[in-house]
C-alpha cells in the first residue's frame, strides 16, 4: 500500500469519526408525558431505535479508532484469518476491515475456509 493510499484511508477514517461523533453529541430523546397509550408506545419505540442506533455508532467509533491504530502497523491491510492482502478498494470502502472479501464471506456464511 502506498503512502498516498494510507493518507487517503486515514482521512476517510477521521472524517467518519467526526461525522459519527457529531451524531452522538445530539443525545437521546427523553420520553415525555403522553396524552394516551398510543403516543407513549410511539415515543417508546422511537426511543428504543435511538438507543440501538447510538450503540451501533459507538461500536463503529471503536472500530474506526482501532483501524487508525492499525494503520501505523505493518500488518494493516493483511487479513487476520488467512494472511492475504486485503484489497485497497475494500480498505478505502471500509478502512476498519480486518478480513479479506473471501474470509469475510466465509465468516458470514459460518464457514472456516481460507482464500487461495
């Protein structure tokens, strides 16, 4: 991987972190007094969705921060499963990727195969 590609990936990660942190700072809505059960149920469902989205964002921030740490290491861009290079296009699209496309697909299918 070239220095330009590493800089591009680092920039992408930093932009992603900035965007997610901006969303996290907006906070979670608090349930208000509701005139009826239907309104309360609606607000409760929205609150649950907000909590789930916040958890997902926090997990994504962790992934991105870990990717930034790994970016400085010699093994960044190497599949943790098979040891093959992770394609630059994949890393640009998902800089926190730890697996190559083949190993990721195998993991999602519940298989334990290695790419060639």
